[in-house]
C-alpha cells in the first residue's frame, strides 16, 4: 500500500473514532465511498438475508458501531479503507442527511430554499459537510420513534435523503474525487433537529391503492386500515403518518385508541404505539 494510502487509512480511523465519541456509529469505506468490507456471504450458493446475525463483518451499514475496539477491528480487516461512513437513523442522534448534489442540472440548494418557502420552514444552524464535487451534506436529527426512509430526488431533483439504513460519508474521508470536509464554522456544533414541516415531507405518503384519510364523520377508518396494512419495518412510519394526518384533520384525539389497536395488530407494543402517536401530536402542534 502506498504511503499516502496508509496515511489516509490512519486519518480515517482517527476521524471515525472521534465521531464515535460523539455517539455516531461508523463503518470503514473504500475510495469508492462503498463499505470497505465485502459480504461474507458473497460466495454462498444460496445466500439468505443477513444483517450481521452471523457475527462476521461485511454487512455494510449494519456493521456500524460506536465501540472503539470494534471500530479498530473493522479498520484492521480493511487496511485499504480511506474513509468512514456514519450510519443514519440510529440512537442517540437519529441522524438524517440532506444531500444537496451538484451532479444534476438542477440547482439543489435553490430547490431546498423553494421548499422551505413553500412549506414555511427554516434550516437551523447545523453540521454541514462539503463534498469534493461541490455538494453539501446537511446533518439533522429526527425523533427517536420516527423512521425516515432513504430517497433520491423525491423532494426535488438533486436532493437525496439519507435515513434509516443509509449512511453519510464522514468528514475527513478521502475518496477517488477528493476529501470530505466540515464547512467552516460548523465543526463544533451538533446536528440540529429537523424542522417539523420538513420532517413531514420526508415521510412516505400512502400508496395510491390504499384508502385516503377520511373526514371526521368516517371515524378515521381509512387511517386505521392504512396502519393495519403495515409490514415489519414500516409499522412506526405508517402509524406516525396516520396519526399526523388524524390530528391535522381534527380527529386525532378520537382516533388514538383505534390507532393503538391497529398498531397492536401489526406487532407494535402499546408503549411504542402511544409514544409514536404522542410524537405525531406534538409535531402537529397538539397536546397528546
């Protein structure tokens, strides 16, 4: 390995350990920005889905950890790593990354400003990471009981969202195109809470074939059915969306118990369900 590569690996490890001290779970990345460790199941004749249950490294963002000893082990297993990824959606920060890309013809920064004006929110002072291509990563935090999905261009062309199951390239990482750096003046502040109006935009809308939320006279049956149709991995997200819509429609208080019952049917605990509904109430300006 060239001296510059060894230096890049050493620096990446140092930056990764520093991030972990702040509660950010990390993984080693290669110069291509992909996880540095290959899947241990790549040669299996019939691989089954594994998120690290096998105990071996090589499961991408599912390897992410804040344990210094484990981080050193991951980097030792990938001496070619020159960067590190920061997992989104994990406690304590529940990080959400807003990736303002420059590769498309659209002006992603202008698109975000237009969204902010249209939906009446302001991006607060927060961590900003500058990419080698001239783009920016805005770091925000989300509520602990809300699952923000990854998306590419859904909000607007050139705006990608890194949520649960995704990761951001950490500042100090060296890639094929250059080094990721923290923007001046933002390195010593923590990620700011995601504005409520923006958070609503980040959550998935119901699929067209599901019933649309009803009026108060319909007792919210469409919202209840929407929650009951949730599969594992989307239960909290659907419940949160439905509760937000119920409160916005003025039927939130009366729909709490039916929504809790629907959530219980999907496998959530009553405590989880009530916490999610309470979060939706706060987000929409109501008192649970």
